């Protein structure tokens, strides 16, 4: 299949791996930022093709995983109201809050609907003028433009019964937070290809300079990831740190300016709490005051709920690349995709869920046993 098979070519993959092996002279720890990259790495066994000296750890780039428990509980409080139609992408329905998930609330009679675009909610709001239609606007910079467009159109068209519960998160502050941690082991990053499609990669340049760390914006197919690893290792071995773009067929330095302008019109940067990690300064978007009539947190006055992660779950450490799923005593035992304890087992893009999906709960992980 065009645009897929050419990025899964076995012969080319072998050549890149050989080159990585040839240039690697010492151990290096790299982090892939996106959940989609984690999924490809585990699915194709890319981490196991690499020389033992190169360790891949998995980053915080799964938007479902990092949506805070407090925000999930706020969503539940709103969704249970009889005057509300609560709309969400499907993968949020199984995310556990303090007591249950949205699917359970739906089975108890709450009007919870799966949508494929926030724009669909505007139609639902128009068709149900006696109801308040709320969209659960989560995700990284990638989904911010479509959520901003829904709010912008609602205001423009006077659709007063539409609002959004916003829990957007931003990648660069999370990378800074990982690098500032005393527990940090990451020496180079495979940057987030999809996020940079929207945002470009200019904002990663000060990070590379400040922390002296190479960041290679990388795609999602096996050859993309292998090439991203090769480019990162080349920099590390040469003692350099800059932003490079492995994914030029999709990403450029400036990104999508039209989308960025719309996002900036509707959202402003705020501190954001990440599930399993805690609060990171300036790491999220909230609605601007001009759009307050579409802000579900204001409309429904959902109070701040301080919810704790299960003590045994180490997903906060997994999301920061300090530990891997195998290091958790619950992995594949008490905690499975059917009964997830924590953030990284909740979504298919989470590292624990990816390891489980590809059978790694059935085996020991010799690579990580002595590095955790
Ligand atoms: S396996 Fe489950 S309990 Fe363990 S870190 Fe992952 S999500 Fe948390």
C-alpha cells in the first residue's frame, strides 16, 4: 500500500539497524514522546532490533493516559446531570475515574454519546435546544484546532447550549519537566510528529539548547522510528544537540499557522495537572475569557476534586521514562486493559497497554531488568 509499505521495508530497516550498530560506541537512553510511536515500537519489536546499548523509554504522549483523575471526575459529575448530553471520543469512555467510567454511567441512563469530531456536537446542540451539550475536549496540540473551531463556530452561530470541558496538554513543557527531574535518564528525544504537524518545531529549539539534548521530530512507521533513532544517536555520538526533522513529508518548522492562529484566538496557556505526574506549569490550554459562555467548568461549577492515583501504580514513572511496564508488580496481573489500574493501561496508546497487547506480559524483560 502506497505511503505505508515503503516505510515498512525489511531490507531498508536492516540497513538502518546496521548503521545504528556501527556508530554506537556507548549506552544511550532515548525517549519517544508519542503514544503512537510507542505502539509502533512494541508492535514491530523495534526496541529489540536495536543494539543492547540503546534503550528506548516511553514518554507522556498519550492524551487519554495523561488526562487527570480530577478532570475525569468533573466529566462524570457533568455527564450524570439529566439536562446534559455529554459527548466524547470513544477512547475516553473506559477511562476510570474515582468510582467508575463513562460507560458505566451510560449504562445507568446518562446521555453519553460518542462523536468523531467536536463539530458533530454543534449539530446535536441545534437538534436538542432543551439540553446542554458538552464535549470533552482532551488531547495535545494536535486536537486543539478542531476543538477551537467548534467553540469559535458555536459563538459565531449563537449556539448557547454548547460547551466544552477542556483538558488540553502541551508537549514542550512536559519534555522540560522530564529533563528537570532528578530521576531523569533521557539523553535524546524522538519528537512528536503529529503535534509538530500543527505547531511546527521552532518551540523545541530552545529546549534542545537549554538542556543540551538532541530532539529529532519523528514519524510513526517503523522506518521513520529507526531513522529517528539513527539521527539521534548520530548527534549523541558527535556531542551535538539540535532539533532535526525526520518527518519532512508532514512536518515543517513553522507548522500550520492558520490552525495556530485559531487555537490562540480561543485558548490561552495555563498550568495543567497530568494524570500520574502532577501539575506542570504552563502545560495546558484553557478557554479564553471571551469564550466563557462555552466553558463547561464555569457553567456547571464542578468543584476541584483531589483524587489520588492507586498507590501501587507506577504510571507516573512510566510516563516520565523512569520505569517500564515490566517494573510494575501489577502489570498483566491485577492490572490489564479489561481492568486498568492506572493511566498507561487505560488507553491503547499507553505504554502498559501496548506491552500487554503484544504479549510482553507473558515474558520477562531482560533489557530493563538491570536498568530500572
Ligand atoms: S501496569 Fe497498571 S498499575 Fe502498573 S504502572 Fe501500568 S497502569 Fe499502573
